[in-house]
C-alpha cells in the first residue's frame, strides 16, 4: 500500500461524491422561496431577535464531554490488547489518564465545569 493506493482512494472519493452531488442537482426541483431562509424552531414563528450570543460555558462543557468521549474510544482497543502487552500497556494507560486528569483539573480550575 503505497502512495498510489492513497491517490486512487482520494480520486475515487472525489469521483463518487461529485457524482452524488450532480445526480442530486439533476433530480431535485429547485425553488427560490424566501421562507426557506428564515429561522425555524419547533414550528413556532420567531419573535424578536433570532441571533443571540450564547454563553461560552456551554461550548466548553461540550468540548470537555468530547475529550472524555474520545478517551473511551482509545480505552476500548487498549482493553482488548492489555493482557497480551502486559505492564507496558498498564504504564501507558496510567500516563494517558494522568494527562486527562491534568486537563480535567485545569478545566475545573478555570470554571468550565460550573453550570450557569
């Protein structure tokens, strides 16, 4: 598997995605309706300003959730091979958890875990 395989994969991805977009443009009927550009939430017409600025704490909370979610993605393959690798795998996961714990402490110190 060299560079030629990667080139074929990229070209195939570009080809198939462009064909799907082209077929979609040819088959679907396009209408210009100003109602399509309006904000929509639960079928209730909006009142007042629709562009509001949200608290950054919500985004930080979501990012912390993603970090610990990705941790689980790495933890499962480690658990599968941990017995065969031995102490080396255990030391690696302890270091991994230590780094995540430092990140958790940093987020806690900055107040990212406080719900508004």
